[in-house]
C-alpha cells in the first residue's frame, strides 16, 4: 500500500483549483480553502464509496482508523472556512484601526495563531492521517476532482530506487530541520521572520514527535538552520 497524507492530498488539489482571488500576503488561503471545501463535500456526499482513512502516528505502517476519519473531516471542515475567517479578521482590524484613528499600514493585522490552516489541536495530524493512494486517486478521478497525484507503484522502478536512496541518505539533523520548517509553515510563519514567541510554539510542537526530537536536539537543529539562513526570528538583532 502506498500511503498518502491528508496534507499532501489537500495541497495537491489546491494547485489545480480555480479561484477568483489570488493568494496574497494578507490572504494566503483561498486555494486551500476551496480545495478543502470540494474534497470535504465529496467525502460527505459519497461516504459509502469514499476511500478508507488510515493513521500512521508513531508507526511506519498505516492502520485503518475510524478516529482518523473523524479527525480528518474535522480538519477539512476547519480548513474550508479559513479564507473567510481571514477576510473577517482583516476587516475587523481595519474597522478597529479606523475607530482608533491609527493607520492599518503602520499597525498591520499580522498573522494569527487562532486562524491557522489546520485546527490548533490537530494541526500536525494531516501529516500522519490519510489514505491508500490508489483508492484516493480512483475516488478523485470518479468525482472529477482535479489533481496530479500518482502512487509509488506507478512510478518507474529507478525513480523508486532513487527516492529510497535519498531518504536513507537524509540524516537525522536534516529530518529535524525539515520538520521544523514544516511546523513553521503550518503555523503560517515566514521562515526568515518568525514572530516573537514563534520559536517557542514551534519547539513545543516538535517535541511532541518524541521519536525525532529531544529538547537539545531541537536547539541544535534550530541553530544549524539559523546559521544556514533557513529560519530566523524576526528582528532578532534586538535580542542580541
């Protein structure tokens, strides 16, 4: 079985959806919201033929899970509304600035931990719950949901060999850095402008992955990523 995560599925579908509003710094979510809306509606409306949900939390081998299904649908229900919530949040900010007599350009709304792409209590779950890739692709094709997914067993054997070799070569530190990056992006942080308190939030989530991180391991991985200018605290000079 070729497992594919909910996170991978959503981001792939989002690449193919058509929306009137283009993503921007203030409103980065229109495509992912539309993708979640379309996918969620089909999973609900065609439940009997929908692909089965799997969970691979703390294991290499995905397992069938009704809990993963409930969590996945909850995540999708959250994500499909993230764009509208962001519009409402910015509108409220503009109204508040006008009432206070201050410029919204000088005091921008910034990002919000309360309106992340995935719900806070489940925001790492989309990476470990998902589907059998073949079942998922058949479902997407049947319901004319555009995508560019392909299962591993449909790839040339040489491609698979290269992929497996690359994964083996990737060291633990690189895995940690990649996980830090993914966590920062899930929190909607700019990698080179992580806000005050953002590193602490990233660390807290990373340490939940006990198989990959210790507190010292996170600190070393962060330092390496920072030295290589992969990630940085916003205006960190003022803390030096």
